[in-house]
């Protein structure tokens, strides 16, 4: 059974891939396909959150930061591609002679942009994670710190309207690496890239979970000190998971831009970061599919309920969140296992191990 | 081959002014089951904490030529110093095999960590045979019996090929048969490794110790073979409470060693 399980998950990813890459483009309207593409982007970030939080125990409340690194890298490139030789329109709005800010210049290059999408989050998360984990910052402090960074970055972008577009954000992209974005065929292509990247991220996490590193990560989550006394530096273990989750957030952000057509600080700030977490918690943070499916469900709720009943949607989401946290701390994906356990064993048996450990503590 | 010894010299640990360990010296060599005993609060655990880098101590703790004090916890482990804790601390959610595999991963390359496990390390097979856990490889560690958990911890150190095993009250809460099994296990392990056992179970100490150091209020009270230590009037005073209000107070906190002693005299 335990031997078989990874392969069952793998075929699950296969089914998911067929659904997203083959069935969805056939049956969905352009509008809905675009929506699903958007959910895929959030799902990519969510897969990373599931890895860092569900398996690694790090409550990453500021994934908006890394989402932004990918999104704004991509958006700057697409803006420059659209502007051609000229300075982007919004910059000239305030000062007709405004030069292109120096940090925009390298984003003309396709290679640099793609490299930035991958390397920026790795470097930033690497430095940040190293500083935090080596100092053994964890729990609520870690969560608050990452959240504060998301707020800070959103504020910075809002306040630098000439350089980054401010609250209006970056939008009106016409081309995507040479392809006309308005063309329906190209839209399907962009969607397919996002869906394929989601599948790749799921495969990566699948391999991580079944690897020795996955076991080590869970061990670090549950008993960090013990891992230290087995000769590992838990900081390094956590750092790897944190960097991977940052990279996934950045990839999600990068694909969000051509699909949605606009990126603003609202998509990366505190509220957006928490919404990413909410989807993961709903779906089941430690499971393989939970984070992705949860994020897609929240995304779907937002575009259907959220557009017809914007006030109510927030309450529905909040209520759902509370109910799941209270009654299903392992998320909706733990429902089947729960039912199976209920059928097999109607009564919950107490764990003598815990009692023994407590006894020990009292005696020592 | 002359294997390295663990030599602790003038070890001192203070907790904001309170001297928990005040200049303790002892040594331990491969081939002996070394015991560190003393009433509760004597500073036994703190000694181990200092040697393993968990708390800061001054003085010296050398393994062969290597000074251990001042090094980071995981680096000390990599030098071959392993420990267990008073409360069994294994990864409850993982299986016995996974627990052991994580321990065995210490000397693996980072790249091999990214692969799934195929088969079972020979070191793991040897360790589970030694500790009697061979039938439990697929069992979730959290549901092992109390004794088995302690053995799993010891097996994890064996898998790591630790040169020094510092065991903090390994038989606490065990049945008599489990204690015997553990004692015999420790004797086998000690043939090639340094084994230092912290205990306040006197019966267990008498049966398995080759040399004993008695700590009391952060200082070495007595040192020698079991017979020598038992004959020491200072030790009798602390353990049997023939004098001193301070000692009776210490005993009130931990009646267990006394109870054990009494039981033994009845046998
Ligand atoms: N982290 C700590 N902070 C303050 N005092 C401590 C700490 N750890 C241990 N002590 C004190 O040091 C003394 C020795 O404790 P310990 O080494 O645990 O004793 P033992 O293991 O011999 O029972 C006790 O008085 C204990 O209260
Ligand atoms: Mg102790």
C-alpha cells in the first residue's frame, strides 16, 4: 500500500494533466479557459506554499513578494515589447521627456527576463531564508515578517508610480515573446504553458515528497531540535523548501501577467498573500493535490461569486475558512481518509505514547 | 587500534548566575559502560547538554584531539557524538525505517537526498538486528512501545556510527525485562564505542556499570567502580539521607532511587 501510493499520486497528476491540457481547451469557452489559466497561476504558487508550509511547517504569509518578482519581471518585458523603441506610455504621461529607468533596460532582453523570473526569487528567498533560519526565526515571527515584506513591497510599488505604474499597475500588453496576445490561438498557447507549468510543479513536489529530502523536511517540521541532533542543520533543510516555494510563486506570477493582462500591487499585497494561503488551507496544505485544487476553488469562487456578489463572497470565504480550520485542520483533501477511518474504526482511541511522554516530563 | 576517549575537564555551566554544573571532570573510554548518576537536579542532563552544544559551557570536553565545546550542535554530531533525550524524541509520524534512514543520511550527498529510498541500508539492517526492531521497520514510530522507542533512538545512533553515545535515562519507564535487554544491548555496543549512561535507577546502574561518576549539586561527589562508589560514605549520605536537611529535600523531589535501593535490599 505505502509502496503503491506514490504511483497512485502520479497517475492522479496524469489525469489532472489530461483534464487541463486536453479536455479544458476543448470544452471551455475562451473566457473560461482564460479564467482557468488564471487559477493555474495561483495554483502554481499554492503548490509551493503547500511544500513550504504543509511539509516544511513554515507559514509563508508573504508569497506575494515572490509572485511580484515573477509578475513584474514579465510585465516589464511585455511592456517594453509593446512599447518597442519608445518609452512606455505611462512614464511619458507625467514627463514627456522621461528616460527609461535604468533597472528597466535589461528587461528588453528575453533571456534576461526569463533568467530574472527564475533567479530573482531564488536569490531573494535564499538571502532572506538564510538570515531568518540561521537565527532560528520561526512560527508567528516568521509569518509576520514575510507578511510585512509583502506589505512593504506593495507599498513601494504603489508609491513609485513613474517607475512601476503605481496602483494602476502595468497592463495593455500586446505581445508575448513575439506572439500577438489578442489572437485566440495564442491565448490557448499561453494557457497551455501555465497549465503545463502547474503539472511540472506538481511533478517536482511529488518527487520531493517521495524523496529522502521530503522525509527529512517532515522530520524538521515535527522535531527541528531532533534533526539538529542527527547532524543536520535544519536551517539548510528549510532554506531549500523556502527557495523552491519562492520559485514557484514567481513562476505563477510570471504567467499571471500575459493571462490576466494586468498586474497591480493589489495582486501581491497582504490580502492577496493571505488569499493564496487560504486556498492552500482549504485544500489541505500537506497533501499533494490539496493546495492546487484549493487555490483553483478559491479562484473560481472569486470570479463567479466574487463578481456577482462581491460583499457576500468575502464572508462566504471567511466562513468556509473557519469551518475547515475548526473541523478539518488537514483541509478538504483529508475528507476521504476521514470517512475511511470512520468506517473502519468508529471510536477514536487515545494515544498512550503521548501520555507516556508527558509522564516523563513530570518526573524529570 | 586505540580509539579516542571522551575527556571532560572542569566543565562549568551557569544559568544566569545559578551554577548548574560547577567544575565537573570525568572521562569515558570505549569498552566500558560509563554511568553518570546523581539525584534529580544534580546537573547530569546539563553536562550532556554542554558536551553536545545545546547549552554553553566552559572548560573542556575533548573527543580524542577534538575540542567539542563551542562547536555547533550539528557539527558535534558530525564528529561522532550522538545523544538521546530523557523524553523519547523520535519522529512519531514516520516509520521506523524512515526514522533510521534519516539518521543514516548524515553522511549522504545532498543530491542523493533528492532520490527516493530504494532498499534498506546495510547499516540499518545491522542496527535493527542489534536492537531487536527488525520486525518493526514498517511500523509508525509513534505507536511503538515505550521501550521500543528508546531502542529506536539507540538504533538511530548506531546507524550514524556514532563514536560516543550519551544516553539520558534510557531505561526510565521500562519494565524489568526491558531494562535487562537494554543493559545487555549497551554492554554489546560499548565494546567498540564510548557509552555514557545518565541514570538515577540504582539497580540498573549496579547491574551494568563498569565505572560510575556520582554528581551532586553540580559537583563530582565520588568516582570509581560500582563497589567503590557504593562504599563511599558521601554517596550513602546523599542517597540514603543519613544526614543533612538539604539531602532530604533533594530526596523528597525524587523518591525513586531510594525506592529502588530498598527494593534491592529486599531481594
Ligand atoms: N535551561 C535552564 N535554565 C535554568 N536552570 C536550568 C536549566 N536547565 C537546568 N537547570 C537547572 O540546573 C540544575 C541541573 O539540572 P539537570 O541537569 O536537568 O539535572 P539532572 O539531569 O541531573 O536531573 C537544576 O537545578 C535545573 O533546575
Ligand atoms: Mg536529567
